[in-house]
C-alpha cells in the first residue's frame, strides 16, 4: 500500500511544482516590499538617509535569525514542511501589515521588517525543501523555476510602486500581504508531504556543523557564499544606480520599473539555467554565471559613461547572470547531504549566506562616502572571485 501511495505522489509531483512556484512568488513578494516604498517610509517616520542601509538590512537580519533558529531546531526536517510554510507565511504577512499603522516609529519599522525576514526563513528554504522532497532527479531544473519565482516575487513590489498603484504606498503593502496569505494557504491545502521526504525523528543540535565535514557540501556552500556577497547588495542598490545615472546625464529613467525589470529578468535566467543544468550539470552552470557576473562587477564603472540604452542593457545582463547560479548551488547543497538533513542543510547555508549579504550591503553604504558613486559595485567582485576559487578546487561538475 505504501508503494502505491509513493507512486501516486511521484505522479502528483508534475502538478505540485506549479503550485509551489506560484506560492513561492506570492510569499517572497514581502522581501522587498519595504524597500520599494522606502522613500515614503522615510518621509513618514523621519528616518535619515544615512541609516537607509540599516533599514535595507533589517529583513536580512531577521532572515538570518530565522534560518539560524530553523536550522538549529531542524524544523524543516522534523515537521511537515507544508505546515511550516503556511504558518510562516501568515506570520510574515502580519509583520508586513504593521507598516500600515498610522503612527510608526523608527524602532517599530525596524522590528516589523525584522519579523518579516524571520518568518521568510520558513518560506524560501522550506519551499526548496518541499521541492527536494518531490524531485530526486532533475532537482536543478525544479529549483531553477522555484528560485525564479523568488526573484520575480522580490521584484514585484518595485513593479507595483512603478505603476500608478504605487502612488499610494499602502497598496503595495496590502497586495503583498494578501498574496502571502493566499500562497501559504495554497501550500498547506494542496501540497502534501513529498515521496522523498525522510523526517528526522531526533533533534541533533550539532547536525548543521557536521555537514561541513562533507567535501561536496563544503565546496557548494563556499561557492554560494561568494554568490550571496554580490546578489542582495546588487539588488538593493539598483534604484540608487539608476538615480545616479539620471543625475550624471540629467535624464529621467523610471527607477522603480527598471529595478523590477533588472531583478525580474533573473527569474527567467534561473529557469533557463535549470534546463542547461540537465545537460551540463549544476556546477558548470553555477561557475559560468559567476564568471559573467564577476566580469560585469569589474566593468560596472564604465556603464555610467554609456548612453541610456547600453547602460540599461548592461544592468539587465547583470540581472540575468547575478542570480542564475543560485538554484544550482542549492541543488549541489541538497544533493551532497543525507535525505533527513536536506532541510537543515539548505536552511543553514541560507543563514550564513544572508549574513554575508548584510556585510556587503553595509559595505556599499559605507563605500558611497569613500568613492565616486559609479564605482560602488566594484567591491562586489570579491564574491564571484571567492566562489570561482571554491568551485575550481576539485570541480563541481555534476
């Protein structure tokens, strides 16, 4: 009887992936919801521009704390991932709606975004864990679509802000909160536990640290950390880059819509990269992406000297390659560990990776005071170089 159920769940997997993708998109729309309306929140709260970097980092800090707790307690491996996803989505939406309060202090704003990030830890890595429970083969392709949904969800608030809907910033908060609630409910009611799920019955507080003794996991993790040094700092400062270009050339490129486009293109490249991974292997797709995004990092000062169409083309290409390696690193991480530790491994790597992104975001904020604005992205080259070095040590070609 158990074999019949297992076979039925395998057939169900083809229909489950679109549900996970849509839910991941809906729930991760919270990620940059605060960033998209940051100018309005700064005016409302009286926050100074000198601490915008800290506001941008608050979701990341919350996510780090959340993934640390989830990893130590092995929540995604010990409990039903669908239930964890739904509860986290509801609580994240609640934190997001705090931004609708009429009177909101600096501390309340920071804590609201911190809470949103904390509960996103039960959405992004847990969503990947759910996919891994359904796909033993072709996981790179599945995660390509899944991370692509994350990318589009991340960009979505910028689209709302760029449209007329964005003239009332509360609409952005209301829509993203509603989408998150619907996404969480969809996972709970429509996605049962996968056929390859092997729950951990015993809490192993040191399980996460022992994973670094696995060579394949260690290489994939370091590669991912290099990728994360670049990714979120790049995303967070795209509006600043467009504003800087506008100032230099005295033109008006709509920064919200272009931020959506540049980030959103990464969702397409994640999906395409997943298909290439079936032929080339996840390691090769990841290292090619790192090489191309690293080259664009180094060349970025030249972009501000280009005519508008070339400036936008360069940033759109960067948006494609900066994230296309992410699902492949996650595939390598999940493939390197025992079944009962996949959720813990993905969550732990996310935790450390996002901790690194905090440093790079703060470094760019400081870098603005030191160098010409057109040079701020060059420091991000450190990440791809580190990732390529890790990938080259013995190779990750599967």
